[in-house]
């Protein structure tokens, strides 16, 4: 336990891109345990607060349990969300995370999803919009343990840079010890499609409006199907307006 | 309405338009035809203000609301739209996640705001959109879908015409609106162009390879664009002559 209380260094993989000074203000980070019993389902929409904030969720899903986690990591100077998930047989985990940062903000999400038993499914969608000198990070490990056949895991990670001075780090990682598994990951860092922007502007939308419309759609991919999709999209839009 | 004088433009430092002059008056439909690589699409993009299409000489003016001459090249793309210009794309762009109706309502109201008009309410907009979609025989459900995503080539072109109907421009530049259309869609688009734009206070510049669209949208003037210039102008008969004899014979 003592070891966990010491402030990490950037030599540790999970903290490689973090803002240590800001992390110190939020340290130590309590582990928040969430247990979903077999066959049950749960959900959480996490909207990160102002200043320096760090959360660490430890989620255990029983057989055939389901959990839907949505994260809007946007409001503060530093926002870090760590999520560890351990899944039972045929459990289902969904993560939809939008990260928005400008100035010299750091937003990061670090996940470790463990498929411990057969036939579990996990879906992770992370969308980041970064301007100024902001840093946005996704570090996501999917571990498929021996015998967890029939695993279906997907990671879709995309970041949009509004300025060339912003930084996106994306590292999906797979560790597979089972035979019959389906693990997909897609990862892309880019800028707004200039042709699309011109198309929208050619119809009369001013540049900022055209950008907002496209980014709104991009970020909304993280919240598709969420129980409170509308509220999350509205909060994300408010955060987006600040960036533009 | 539109005066293009000695227009020169480059793409990636390569000169494409080399002194193009053209005057389009209100109430007229002009067709621009020409071989591949002549600069037809470049002309459309230059008039629309696409980044990367650099004007190196000449001038373009558009008549304003009170007959004043607007220097089109000074305006940003969205300001050109508000001034009454519509560019129909040869390859309409897919915008995932953004619905047609949301995009078009925001675009129409941005134009109205720039012109000092009140915005359309949700109900007013939907009524207008329904009317124009009906004109182009497009299902309203398609207008609720993301812009052009999953649309066939023909549906994208019809969507362009629906957008034109909703935005109600005074000058439309239509870049190969007929490409990718089957025979029925060609007729529907042609009739749409006539219904929306064949007015004494509007004008159209049709950019096309083929005569077939001109069977439905009868041009008043036909121009041949080759090597970055208008090399020949005439009436509708010129399009027929081009079709039977080819560009090389006619433009030489």
C-alpha cells in the first residue's frame, strides 16, 4: 500500500506523458471499487471537474455483467482517469471517452481491460480534440488471459489536433494468451478534413461554425448509445466552444 | 451578374487558368465545356474560394443586392455564399455525424444573418426543405442522415440540388452535376435546375463534359474552355457540334 502512495515518476509507463506537478496536487488518488454482480448491469458518466483532478476506477464484472462507462475529460487544467476492468465470462464493457484540451492542459485516460474468462466483449472509443499546447493521452492495455477464448475486444482511438503545437499520444496495447480471440484496434491522429471544411463554408457557414459542427460530430462518437447521451453531448459542446 | 476578366490562377504553383474572361448576365444559363485538364473544375473552385487555388491575376466581380459590384476574390468562401454564390461540387463531400438538416439550417441561417435577415424557425426550415426535397424526389429521411454518407453518386448530386433549392442562390456554378447520374436522375436534376434557377434574376454556369444535361437545361451560351482560356463561344448549337466533331476539331 505504501508504494502506491508514493508519487509516480515518468519512468513508469502509465505516467509517461503525465503532468507530474499537477498530478502531485491530486495525489494520492483513491481507488474507487465498482463491482457488478453476475447478470447485473451498471453505468457511470464521469464528467471531470475543474483544476487538477484524477480518478482511478477499479471495476469488476461478474459473469454476464455489463457496464457502460462514459467520460468527459475536459474541464480542468489536468484531468486523469485510470480505469482497470476485470471481466467474467460473457461480461460486456463499454467505454466512451471524449477528451478536450487547450492552453497547456493535460488530459489523459489510462485503461487496463482484462478478459479473464471466455466470451467477454469490450468496446473502447476515445476521441480527443486538442488545441494550443495541450497534451492528450490514451494508454490502453487489453489483456486476454489463458483460456479466455471467444474474447472480442475493440479499441478505437482518434485524436484531432487543432494546432500543430498540440500533442496526442495514443498507445493501444494487446497482450493475448488465448487462442480464439478477436481484438481490433484503430488509432489515428489527424487534423480536420480541409475539403469538408471548405464544403461546409461554401454553403455559408463561417469557419468557426464549420469547425464546431465537424468537431461536435467527432466527439459525439464517444457518447453514442449512452443513457444520458444528450447531456454529455451538451457538456462536450460547451467545452468545445471554449477551444474554438 | 458575373464578370470574369483575364483570370489567372495556379494550383501548387502550376498555372491552370491563363487569362479567362467571361460575362454572365442575369437570366442567362451558360455552359462551359472542354476536354479533361482544361481548367473547368479549377474555375469552379477559384470562384468558390477553395484554399490552394491561388489567383495570380485578373478580377471577378459579382453584382450585389443594390447593383453594386462585389469583388468576389476578396471574400471568404462563406461570404461568397452569403453574397449569392452556390458551388455544386463534382464530388460532394461526406461529413460523418453531421445531419443534412442541421447543417443546412445552420448554413441558411448563417447566410441570412450575414444579409441582415431574420433566421428561419425550425418549422419554416423544415417546410422549405420538404418542398425542395420533393422537387428533386428525394426522401425526407435522407435529409435527416449525415451529409452524403452512404449516398450513391446520383443521390449525392440530387442532394446538391436540394441544397441549392434551400439556399436559393442568385448564381449557381455547377461542376459536372451530370456525372454519375442515370437517365432518370439526369432528368430530375435537370428539371430541378430549371425550377430553381431559370429566373430573370438568377444565372447558372454549368460545367460539363457532355451535351446530355443540356437537353434538359437549355443553355443560352456555350463556351469551350481549353488550355485555361475560353477559346470559342456560341449558342446551344456549339454543344451539338462539339458532341459530333470533338473538342480537337472545334477548338483548334
